[in-house]
C-alpha cells in the first residue's frame, strides 16, 4: 500500500510554481482604490510578488517580520 504522505512538501512556493505553470496565461483582474480596473496575467502577478519579496529581503526584512505601507496624510 502506498503511503498517504505527499512526495514533496505542500508549500506556498510549490503552489505558486504550479499555478504559474498551469494558469500563467490567465487574466487576474483587480480594482484599484480610485475604482479603475487593472488587468495582468497570473504570471505577471507572480513575477511582481517575487520581485517585491527580493526587494524586501534586500531591505533586511526577515521571515516572520510584519510589513505595512506608509500612509501619508
């Protein structure tokens, strides 16, 4: 009988890689605060998120740190 465990860990990075491989061409639609609509492919969204992660790491953000936008009033 085959074991009931997975062959690899079910991590967020594995899920994202699979989503990019299967659905990278699909469109993601978002509404911006000014009510305009923004459209990107799933691959573009994943690329932007990856670049943001690299930039945050470069600024010294460690896993588990909390990050929030700066709101200027």
